[in-house]
C-alpha cells in the first residue's frame, strides 16, 4: 500500500534535513489521531523497527549549505508499507490533519492539499531493475558501539545488506520465506552523504539489478530495504 500526500509549502524551500520534518509530520498525525499506534511505534524512545518507508518528491531542487530551494511550492510525500492495517491507520491519521499546517524551519510550513491510496504492482520474477528514490542505507549496528555504514562498492556491503534484509523479514513475521538472500548489482550507482537528524550518513542511490526470491522482492518493494527506512531511506521503484 502507498499513501500519497500532496503538500503545499508557504515558501518554495525546505531545510536540508527535510526527512526530520517528514518524520515529525507522521508522528504528529499519529499522536493526534491514533494514540495506540503512536505508542506502539514510537514509545520506549522509538527504537522499534517500523515496517514502512517514505520519500519526498521535490521539483527542481537546488541544494545549498543548509536549505533546498525548489521551483515550486508543491511536494509529494510517498509512504509505502506491506502492512494493510498500519497503512489504513496512517492514512486515516493523515486525513485527520487535512486543513492544518505543519511547521517547518525559517517561518515556513506545509499544508495538505490531497491524500490518496495506491496499490503496489505484483512482482513475479526473481530479477528486476530498481531505482532508488530514497537513498539506500546499509548499516552494521552493534549496541554500545559506533555504527558502520557501507557504500555499494564496499567489501562488506552485500553481507551487511543480507543481514538487514533477514532482520526485516523476521521483524515482519515473514518467517515462512525460507530464502532471504538478496543481491544488488550496481548498474548506474552513485555515492551520497545524507544529512539527517544532525548526522551525515553514507548511502547509495541510482539504478541496481536486484536478485532475490519473488516474495522477498515484493516485501522489500512494499516496505523498503536496508537501515533507517522509517526515516526516509530505502524506497525504490521497479523500472523493468
């Protein structure tokens, strides 16, 4: 399930760390309209893994040191999940914010214009070409130690990716899938450093060939792949 939220900004600009604003909007929507789900997802310091990802589509972005200037004032937030119940609760909570403004930095704010639902197409092959619209983050996270992030050409990238995917599948109760193996082959990749929540994160974008069990591909297509997905990472589209 995809939730597509069209916003209008009061100014044609966004903070460079705009993913923080998107997370704030999602949390605020749930806090106002679905307290139980808010506590389930974001209680206990918000460390629970969340089965959704998102991307904010920008028009003609010009990246500056701390801001992004846009050609227009409309932006499109796409939230994607495999959990129908979660998706419906998110959709209804966001509808409850329609007509209200959400504050941004620099005296800017965003206001919902339209909200609609869209279904994912079903993938029936074990090899697809994908394009990342949210950067792919692959992280080795060990409690009490500094996180290690991998670019697509790092030696430990694929091993780290497989661990992420296995953890995702088990967290989503998809244990009936016997083979979690996934391989990403770079076709037209790019390395990026993304500022989010005050830190700079190494990530990968571009076009990759994905090889995996069809059930794995469909699940990843719906809730994203990799680390920090609910902060706006790991969303991709099937391009062939």
